[in-house]
C-alpha cells in the first residue's frame, strides 16, 4: 500500500487522486509521502516500539498459567467413584 502511494505519486498523481484510488484519507497519503521523502525506503517500514509494553515476563506468564490450571488447596475434588 505504501509503495503504491509512492509509485502513483511518481507517475504524477496528486494526493487527492492517490487517496481516492487506494481508498485512504488524504492525510494518510500525505503522511507516507512525507516519511518517504524524509527517510527514503526506510521511511516506509513500521516504527518499532508501538503499543503497550508487557508488565510481566514470559516466564512469569507461564508460571501464572500453570498455577491457574492446578486445583486450589483445600478445595474438595469429586472422584469418579462418587467419593470426596
């Protein structure tokens, strides 16, 4: 999508025509054209570090999942023979 915007711009189309042809807003097209003009091909890549950072490590997450799957201490378990 981003490369198509650049290609259409190089072929002489203006921002409104590019936005209409690709189905994006003019603001989005301008943003990507400016980033490309500023940074070249690297400007078309996604920026890293987007989104919320994890609050727990993968190891902590695994331990929590394993703990949730266990039977809580002191809880009665039903056995197939009908006894507690």
